[in-house]
């Protein structure tokens, strides 16, 4: 599990790569927060394109970042959630808190 | 009802074993040729159950998590995840979405995910004795286009 962080202007993009579970969540959270603290962005994007698995630990991670971005007045966007990841997210009601862009997966799951 | 196949996996409650547990269960079930969605549902539910053992049951120590996977006639799968940990004081409360006793960033959605991703979720717990979670899923019958 890895996270690649890109900072462009006031936008911090965190690209998750691998499998996000309880074991992986702590270090990923730390890295994203470090970048938010250092860069004070107005928009944080968490990109799930290269994430192959996520359980409810990922929900904790996203909710935590939602609180953090709110505190500094920034917006949080979630992008490229696969059907499995979107299914976990939908259960948490996360789509009411953050903008979720399902990217290329969208048509695949709309039945 | 007697299973037609069964595997037992005992592992220590190290968080690095979460990935192994869900992949091991998924590998065993692969013999039924499940859909990708079914395999993902099972992996997610197992990940939640094993994480509960690590975060809650054995929060104070490293101990054994006992997983049994049983395959029955007609593509029925039963996965039992058992621990000898602290037990759950109020199972009904623990199963409420968003309820958690763990600090940090636990979402409190473990049982909600297990319940909605599997067909049946059964939780038995005794304080000081441990918890048994039984996850049941009926795999679909599908006709394969390419053998």
C-alpha cells in the first residue's frame, strides 16, 4: 500500500495504490495529513484509481480527512471509485459529505 | 448439514495478517468460480471480521484468530471467524451502524458491511470468553460464456 501525493497550487492530490485496510490506514493517514498541514490547500482530492481493495477502514480515513479539510475551509473530492469501493462508501453515507466522482467506472455499475 | 469441503486457518492477530486472511478465504472459495462481485463481497466481510478481532477482541494482546470456511451443496458458503478475546458487552448495540468503542478513526461500520455484503450475519459473544461471527453467502448460478 502506498500513497503518492502531488501538490499543484492550492490542490493536494493523494493517489492511493494497493489495498486499504486497518493495517495500511495509519501510515496513509499520516502522509496525507502531513501534506495538508504543510500546504494548506483549498481542495484535497483522494484518487482511488489504483486502489484494488478497501474495507471500512477506508471510510474512517475519508471521514477523518473530511473533518480535517472542513477545519481549514477546504473541499474534499473523491475520484475513481471502483464498484467494490463505491459499495463500501455508499453504506456510510459518505456521498452526502464529499463529492464522489466515479470516473470511468460510472456506467459499469449503473443498472 | 455436512460440508462438501472445508478449510481451517488459524492466524495470529497481527494487523499484517488482515490481507492474508481475506485472500486465503477468497482463494479457497475460488473453486466455486464465483463472480468478481461475490469474491469482493466475501473479501470485504472477512477483512471486517478479522479486523474486529485485532482491534477489539485482542486489543491488549496478540492471540489466535480461528477461521473456518465451509462449502455446502448448492454453492452455499459459510465462514466462521472466532476469537477467544474480551467479548462484546452488547451485541445489538455493537451492530448498530456508526457505533464504535474504538477510538481513532474507526468508522463503526464493520458489522454493517458484513451484514450487507453477505446474505446472513450471525454474532455470538460472551464477555471474557470471545466472539464468533458466522458469515453466510449463497453464490449465484451463472452460465459461463466461455468455458
